[in-house]
C-alpha cells in the first residue's frame, strides 16, 4: 500500500492504493466518486471514461499509480451546483440517455471531442471519436445530436 | 483483479534496464493497452512493471532528411495529429488515427504496439512495407529482421524500443477491413512505392503474423496499377481462420485490401 495523490476535479485527493489498483477503483472505492461506471472491465465499453491531463481515457485500463500527479476530471466535476453543464443539459433535452449507464463515459468522451474540435465538429467526427463508447439503449442518434448541440453546431433546440 | 506486482518509474533508460535485470519476472509497460487487459484476465502475472513512457529518450516526432523518426512513447493520437507525419507519410498518420478508438489512441504507443506484435495490429504492416528501422536501447534492427511470427520479435530480453525511423516513400497507402466489434483488422494491406521498388505488407490475415506479399510486390514493381494484381491470390493455408473470418475469406480480403491500397495511395481506405 502507498498513499497516492491525484488532482480530481480541481482538488488534490489522496487515497491508499496498491500498485495494481486501477484509476477507476481509486475514484470509485478510494474517493467514493461512483459516477464513473465500470461496464465491461475489458477496455471495450467506455463507461469508465474520464479526462486525464486533457485526454479522454478508459480508467479501467490505467493504473492509479500511472495517474500520480495528473489532473483528472470526472462526471462529478461538470455541473455548477444545481446548474447542469451544457453537455448534460443537451443530453437531457435530446433524450440522449435511457438507462443512463453509459452516460457519464459518453459525456466525458464528448467533452474531449468538443474541446479538441470546437466549431469544426461534424456528425461524422462525433461518430468516429465516440467509437469507444458503447450504448445498449439509445441507438446513438440522439447522442450525436446532443453532442453537436452542446458544441453549438446544428440540431435546433 | 490482477495479481499483485511492484510498479517502477525509472529516471533513465539505463535505470529501466537495470531494474529489469534485477527483478524476478519483470515487464515493461508503455500505454498498458495490450498489457493491462492481459493481466486483468490473468493471462500474465509479471512480478514488476517498469514504466517507460515518461523517459526522455522515447519522446518526439522529427524529420531527419528523408526519414521520419517517431519516439517509441508517442501515442497513436499524437502520431495521427502530427503535421510532420501528415505531410510526409499521410497513410501512416491515418493508420494511427484508425487504431482502436479515441481513448485507446490516447494511451497506446507505437513502441508498445511493435513490441507486442499482435497479428492483427496496424503498425507492423507500415513498418514492414516502408522498410523502417527499429531503434532500441542497444542496436538498430531493420524491419525485415524484426518480426518473428505472432507476438514474437527480434527483441532480446530486456531490450527497449526507443524509436522507429521511417524512410519517406514516393507514396504509400493503407487499406483495411475491420472486425466491426473489436475494430482490429480482419485483413489489411500497406503498399509503399519507393524510387526503385514496391513493398506490400499484410496484417490481420497471416497465421504467422505480418508478412510481405512478394508476388504482389513483383507485379506492382513491373506496373504500379491494381490491374497488375489480377490473377494473383494468397494461399488460404497460410491464413488465420477463426469465428470472425475463415482462412479463404481472409486470403480474399487481403488481396482486395492490396488493390484498394494501390488505388488509394496517400491515404487510409476503410473497407
Ligand atoms: C479496445 C482496444 C482496441 C484496440 N484496437 C487496436 C487496433 O485496432 N489496432 C491495433 O494495432 N491495436 C489495437 N489495440 C492495441 C493498442 O494499440 C495497444 O496500445 C498497443 O498494441 C500496445 O501499446 P501500449 O503502449 O499500450 O503497450 P503496452 O500494453 O504497455 O505493452 C505491450 C507489450 O510491449 C512491451 N513494451 C511496451 N513498450 C515497449 C518498448 N518501448 N520497448 C520494448 N518493449 C515494450 C510491454 O512489455 C508489453 O509486453 C487495441 C487495444 C484495445 C484495448
Ligand atoms: S469499463 Fe472501462 S472500457 Fe468498459
Ligand atoms: S443509455 Fe443505456 S447504455 Fe446508453
């Protein structure tokens, strides 16, 4: 066991970890941030996606010790009090979720996509870059609409 | 849960090799996107993990005359988005941008992919077709001497890939047919044309991992046109067959991918 410090949603957080502890376990079990989900544990589904040093990663396939000193953003860091983040708001308005299990990972991955592409974002790019996020409910169309809307592109409100 | 291990973050290449030499059953780790899934399914249980991606010797994408040199720790995403690679070797940049998914591309590295040599991985085809050089902690290995069958390479125990040097061809193209679920290649072909030769490397299909298709190279060397491939076929005996695609289908796909790579030089074509 060692004590590990990672900046999560802007605050330095510490927890005791083993070298084999996964980043997602650090977040969920160490810090109680259970918004980040584990869907597959085999790097396929993207439910565990968080942003680490500015890039979307699957936290089930990153060791917590690899994130030592890094800046991590999770779904819990998006809303401003009761005010939803524009992406959360767009997902809600466009019915981009049904059971909601994939949603935290979808939103964190989408945040990265929007931040990298800005106003150049189009539906094809959204679909390509969300390939690592599986949704068993929605059929993806409304997710793509929500992401484009939040990016300020297309889809009337 | 994975079996326990000790994690190390050495400060230099020399220290990494030193930790490796002294540990019981060590493994290097770069992006961890081949290694950690294997460890999580308990198919590997190293005693020590030695991290490499922060080492200065493994960084950078540079141009050195007629070669592009990519540090082993460069992620797939960083190769895909590097203007230098997009200009000199667009097919390679687009190949990197087609690996796995966005999150995988943010962690996985070119060095890790080449050390792993998965028979369905993308980079091995580019390295072999372009006749690249694998630069390691101790020597330089030409692509023709590097790949040694599925998941096997010429790397010695403890040897670290530091960079890959790609000669810039006149043109190159990459075409692949992906397994729609795993997104790994069912078959893919990288075709590179230089001043005096054509090289064709097939990944995803061969039962011995990546290989050069010499009959196609000869035909394309005489006439660089996909029509020159008419009548050429790969033997199903040398192909992988599994629940996703049988051997004769893979042999057929590899030939189609080669045609498309010839027809679409300068870019990636997804079938
Ligand atoms: C969901 C998913 C989809 C994927 N899809 C694709 C795909 O479509 N195409 C594709 O090509 N790949 C795919 N991959 C694999 C991915 O590209 C891996 O990142 C890559 O194969 C290994 O790189 P890594 O840096 O993660 O290596 P690691 O997993 O860290 O290491 C792999 C092996 O290489 C060794 N090693 C690592 N770096 C070095 C080095 N510098 N010198 C010597 N040895 C080293 C390690 O000891 C280990 O044995 C996929 C992976 C996942 C999880
Ligand atoms: S839980 Fe990490 S990818 Fe599915
Ligand atoms: S909303 Fe149920 S999995 Fe996506």
